[in-house]
């Protein structure tokens, strides 16, 4: 019976260690996702500004040129 309890205790310790590892990985992934979302927003704003600038330049081109 003592061996069974020790085996169970070892398995529980493995599960606890895995939970801690997964929580840490989850935090890293959350930070990466936040950074990627901020980068996506920045790129979208940059693309919008570039598009608006190009549209403005196109509007200045004379039609008979």
C-alpha cells in the first residue's frame, strides 16, 4: 500500500509540474499574442496611411497626362 501511495504521489507531482509548465507557456503565448496584435494594428494603420497618401497623389495627376 505504501508503494501505491508513493506512486500516486509521484504522479500527482508530475501533474502539478505539468500544470505549472503549461501556465508559464500560456503566459508567454498571451504576451506574444498581445505583441502580435499590436504589430498588426500598427501595420494596418501604416497601410491605411500609405493608401490614403497614394490616393491623394493619384488625384493630383492630371487626367490628360
